[in-house]
């Protein structure tokens, strides 16, 4: 996807707890500047989780780059680090109920439209997530109804599956195999 040059923000940092809060404030200010205030809480939570993973797990160093891109219909937030090891996504059912870690990527999946991870050259990776922009979310909710046929009520195309039943809500899935 193509982003407009003024719709892109990059921050390089050491993923230390004090810097994570600073990146949240930068992200919040940038989203307010773009008039994307409804995305601030979910974007801040997602970037916090990704930066916390860099802080806890990345080797050999904690240097990373956060990129925020406002695309036509979504916000993409990505964190590039120098550790080529891909994250291991814990199965929530295997996580102890009182554990204080191990749920970060599950939280990212829960608040985002989509997320994933990809290798970045020989020595690093990119972990990313997307959020629909408020305009895209409004457009999806207000798509025109199809016309009623033979006295049947009109339904939104997105509300009925092929077999005529309402589809179950499916949470965002990772682009990582497995």
C-alpha cells in the first residue's frame, strides 16, 4: 500500500521502559495531528506490547525503530529490531492464570485488525499490526443495503454468509504460520 509522505512517522530508540512511555506520547500526538483520536488507545497498547517484547527478548541490543503509517483505510504500526529470532506466540490456554507475561501478542491480536511478523534481512525482524481508520470503519458499517428480492428483506452483504447464517466473529489472526 502507498502512504502519503506526510502520513508517516519514524522513531528510533532503545526499548527501555522510560523510552516506551515517550513513544506512546509521540504516537498519541501524531494520531491527534492526523485527527485519528479514536485509534490512540489501541495503538498505544499495541506499540507498548511490541516495545516491551523488544525490551525483554531482543538480542544483541535493544535498539529498534517504530514506524507509524497512515494508509488509505488503516493505520499500520511496526517495530523493527535487530534480533532475527521470531516471537513465540504462547497459547493462552497454556498460560498460568496469574502470570504477568506471555500475553502481549495475544493482546495485540485482540485489539488489532491484523498483525504479523516478517524477517528483516539477515539480522532482524519486523512485528506489525494494523487498525482500521475511523473513516474505513464507518464506511464498512454504512455500506449500502442490497435491494430486496421477491419480498425478502434487504441484508448487508457483510452480515450473511454463503449458507445464509450469520457468521461468527473471528478475532484477528497472525500472519505467522503455526
